[in-house]
C-alpha cells in the first residue's frame, strides 16, 4: 500500500492555502512538463533519508538539497506549514495502516516513527515541533480546524497531483478512478480541495476492498522472502540508477529490459531515451536542472555540517532547531 501512504499525506497538505499559493507560483507542481519530475525527485529524496538513513552519506546530501531548495523561498515557507507537512508524513501512514493493513501498528512503532521524522524536521530547521506523538496529534487537529479551508490554489495543486496519478488510467475509467480517490479523503479535506463528494456505493466498495486486502495478506500470504528496495543502485562512476519509477522513468538504467518495461507499462506513452537522464543521479543533483551547479557546493557543505551534528548526538545532545534548514 505504498501508493496511498505516499499520495494522501501529499494531498492533505494541499488543503492549506498558505502553502499551496506558493506551490502554484513556482509552477513546479502545476505544469505537465514539471510535475512528473518533481514527484520522482521528491520520492527519491525521501527514500534516501528515510528508507536509507538520515545519517548515511546519501541521506545527508539528499536532505541538504531539500533544505537548499526550501531555503530559496525564505520566509514564504512558513514554519507552521512545514510542521503540518511533517505531521502528515507521520500521522497519515499510521492512520492508513491501522485502518487497512494486515495488522495495526504498535504504539512503540508509532513513537519510533515520530522520533525519526521529528529528527528529520529538526534538521530541516522546523521550530517548535511538538515533543510527543500525542502533542503532535493535538497540534495538527487544531491547526487544521483553523486553516483547512477552500482556496483556488488548493484545488489547482490537488487536481494537478491527481492527474499525475491517473496518467495511466484509460479515459473511460478516469471518472470512476477519481471517485475512488475522493472517497478516501475525509469530508473536510475534500471541501478544502474543492473535490466532489463521490457516490456512497463507491465509498463502501473501496473500504470493503481495502479491508479485504488486509484480511487476505494476513491470512493467505506467505512472508516476504526479501525486502522491497527502492533505492538507486551505485554505478562504478558513483552515480545512482533506479530499477523502477512511479510516473516518469527519470534515472532508470538504460538496459533493453528497462526500455521494454517503460514502453509497455506506459502503453507506449513514454519513450525510453537520454531525456530521462539514464546515466543516473547524485543526491545533491535532484530538483530542477537549473539549480544543479549553483546548489552543489552549499549542499555538500551543509551535508558535512549535518554529519558532524549527527556524530555529536543530534537533537538529543545539542538541542534544536537545527539551524542549517534556514
């Protein structure tokens, strides 16, 4: 269920107008030529410092690049909006897993997830992050009650992201697919995004299918023989290539099998080629191409400073917020 876990924290952040107005202004999310790469780069960065490690060399550079990209906007990126986005990557996966996976998360797992993401937030320079999981839940509820209201920028961001996720859906099925996605949104989120209320039968059908999936996985599936590894694999020259992609084949290796898979999985819509940077990526290069060279040195400097911060004990030893996210 990696898809819903990643989609719905993202969609819910678009219900806060103070954040979506900036996203619309940058045009990185709302133009067809940018939205796919932005989504792939975001997934790569998060995978490097969450699935990999926030203290790994790759994770340090990826998070430092995220900080550099955010830092270009200065005070336009509000601390409360950053805290809310952080909370979505903690609370929404927990809500989804508890509701639909083969077993709910234990309290220890939830707290561990909170502690890890809180450290990520510290390193991003987010101030006044609530100190416990329960305090974060309380803060998020209050913030959403005050700020989750409709705006045109919310709708633009949500529709752009939804179109990205539905690119591979045949035209005749798109209406139903949108109803399925909207049925999984809470009512107040749907109102804030300007999304229509789906038919009741779709809501019931989707919940039934998701819960049935959890039952099947719990009772009929054998344990995995190996973990799913979404991280890029290192080439001899040090660059990283991916074996898979979500929306567009950025940085996927240039083998005949990969080319065939790209062409078939996209119904011929995506043609393999050098435009997708098949030579791979470095963590400090993710993001818009025009920023690669100007950001390289400050990103590597911040990664080194963050490494020293981690070696000294991180937030627990030095206090927070971590200033390099500023």
